C-alpha cells in the first residue's frame, strides 16, 4: 500500500508544471509570435498584391478583346464606349441622345468596367421589365454599379476602404460601400486638340482641360505610343484627397477626376484617384491636408510609409511601382502630350521636368 501511494506521488510530481516553467513557455511563445507575425503579415501583403496583379492582367486581356471587336478603340470614355450618350461626339457636338433616366449599358460616361465585363460575356442583366429592355433606368445603373462593386475581378484584396456618396451630384445615390479598386487613365480616352469654341462643358468630357493631347490623337490602341510604357488601368481610389476620404459620383455625365473610375494620372496635383499632395516635399499642393491620401490607392507597400501600386499597361503586362516612379508623366499620356508646369506635384516637377516650363511626353 505504501508503494502504491509513493507511485501516485511520483506520477503527480512528474506530470505537473511549475509556475516558472509555465512562464518560460509563455515567454517563448510570445517571442516566436513577435518573430513570425511580421513575416506572416508580409507574406499576406505579397499574396494580396499578386491577386491584384492577376485582376489587372485580366483587364488587360479584356482590353485586347474589346479593341478587336471595336476597330482598335479603347473602352471606357465618352469618345468610345459611352459615345452613344452624345449625338456627334467626334465633332464635339454634345446634343444628348440620353439622359439620367435613360442611360443603358454603363454606370456613367467614364465607366470602363462594364464594357470590359460585357466583352467577356459577363453582361449585367437587369430585372426584366417590358418598358426597360436596355437597362436604362437610374435604378438599373445603380444595380450595375453595385454589381461591379461586388465583382471580384474588379476588387483588390488589399482594399479595405469604404466610399461614401455625393448626394448633391449623384443620380441615383449609392449606399456607403466598398471603394472600387481600379481607375483607368483618362488621357488615352480624350480626343486630341482643343474643344470647339463655346463648348466649355465638352472640354471636360471629350477634350482634356488639364494636359494638351496632340490634335491628331484619337482613343485607339495603335496611337497610345509604346504600349509597354503606357498605363491603361491601375490601383485607384475613386475621388479622394487629403481633406476627405473616397466618394462616389454616379452622375451619368462625368468629367475625369470626378468620376469614380477615371483620372488624369499620379503626376498631377489635382488628381483625386492618385493624389500625392501630402508626399514629402509637396506641401502647399492643391489638395494639401492632414491625411496622406496615398494610403488609398498606393496600398501595396511593405508597411507604413512605403507606398506602392500595381498598374496594367497597354501591352497587357503588369508592374508594381513606388508612388514617385509611377508618377512619371510619360506613363499616363499619349506621345506628344504637353504637360504644363502648373499641373504636376512639386516632387514630380523636380524629378521629371528638368526645370522646363512644359513636359513633352514620349
């Protein structure tokens, strides 16, 4: 009996942890977690960037399909896939064929995602109603926007940002929801040259008010210049700046900058989707504020203060770039485009303009 009791005592002594041993084990676990968590976070960011690049590559492939079907045209602007809104957009005539209550097939005049989705056989199908066969009502446009917002092909997995509506301008007004992840380059969708006299509104729709696109340019794939050096679409942030977070403007007639899916480029101090006005050295820019808006679009950096984004080029390849390298005006404009010194952020002017009053794109 004594032997049994001693055995029970020895078993209990052998299986128990002392307080010191328990604290040592916990300390080891904490140290391992501190060592592994940054590596796991970095791996997660890398995986998200790869998934985002795959989305952009898919958009590049859809671009080729669209151009093949539409005589080399570039989708996503008032001069091509939304030209049906106007009577004779090629000649600067903006007599509207459609209106906010009758606008089929796109969410707005700069919508590039709906045409790309259509050409891939994923056309938005509205609720069947006899009086609305082309999905032209405001409710249909809103439903189409919601469909794009949920479409994983157009959603960057690093995008955790919400967008709010602009009720004063929107018709219809969307709910608060995930910010759309990608923005096209507007300069390749403009007609070249100046707007017709007296057509100031058209200047912001079909002709650029911000850079001087060559008069011979039209939105065609064969006129963009070296396609491996020109950005078609990139990580974006709808309309945002250091003074406010992203908002969605869903009016059917939009100007670049103020649409949810088009902008001039990361070089421009007036940019909303790629605003860099709070980058070091850019104090006093047009939209300077308390918050660095690079956090919205340049979301693939390797930690705080590192701002990178993915971009799909017109030849279909995808690159990851830091925000200043990606702000080279050459990347965002057709050859021969003149960028006035009044447009770029201070750091872009210092890096790329060489002290000149204009930058001529190659």
